[in-house]
C-alpha cells in the first residue's frame, strides 16, 4: 500500500464547477504540502498546513491530522487551473512523501 | 528574486556519457534538494544539503550519481556514466530551514534524455 493515496487520479470538469481532490496518508507527519505542476512546467507550492484550513483566492486546503486526510478544493474552476495537483506530506522537517498526483482538466 | 535557477533546461546525451546538472538556489536559503521525476515513480528525493553539507543522500540511486555543493549559491548533480533509465526530469529546490517544516521552492527542472 502506498504511503500517500490521492483521488481521483484524473478529473475533468466544466468551467465554474467546484472541485475536490482528496489525499490520504499512512505515516506520521509534521505538515502537508499541496503542489501544483503545469504541463511541461515547474512545481509550485500552493499550501503548507499542519492543522485546520487555509484559503488563498479560489483555493482552499483542509487537513485532519487524526484521520490522516487532506483535501484541496477549487471554487469556480477555470481552464487555467488545469494542472497536476500533488499532495506531499512531510515526515520530519524536510522529507516530502509525494503522492502520484491528480491530473485536472477544466474545460471552457 | 529570480527563483531557483537550473541549467541546462534540456539535455540529450548518449549512454555512457557524463552529465552534469546545475542549480543556483534562492539567495539566503540554506537548504537545497535534488529530486527526480519519472512517470513510473513520480517525484523522489535524491539528496538534501543543509548549509552546503549533504545530510541525506539515501535517495541517490547508485554510485553513478554524485552531488556537490561547493558554496551556498551553487550545486551540481553528476551522472557518470549515464544510462537510458536515468532519463527523467531533475528538479532542484531550496528553502530556508529556520525550525519546523519549510516551504520548498522548486526550479524549472532539467529534462534529461539518455539515448
């Protein structure tokens, strides 16, 4: 069993839809990152959280440490949100454990 | 700030050749990471430096891989000899380690193709 499981693996949505990406992990962590990777592009850290909820623009990330689960929500999705979203729990102070990613495509 | 700078952005080489990837971290950052990304294995940590010292190299696949950080503003990842299975995107990331978990800033990556 993988240490980090993301669902769904692939997601196609219509512009304006509310999107949820889920991440479950099995190891103890100090924090969790959500990363965004555009096709052919680099990797950007969207959020780092260790409890509760964080919001940035149309993006919301939540984490439940007891249940070892995190979600990334995108409200009013837009084609420019099309990317791979990677959940990365952090074990210790630096060691990310990367999920396999959720490939999101938002259609206009 | 220019962000993390990597060079080259693309490298195509033949099996058996030496490959050197370069990274300039964000100024002021004291931690540097090399990652490899493949379709099969996703993102993997290869090596982690803190204050120019290698702290964790458990992800370096084999002796053909070596990494150095001679100063705070430069690091190299070398593969010698290269093999087709080394084909991947190699990312460098840096952070300022000030205590607990730190956000890592990724470079644009080097896409390596070994023929």
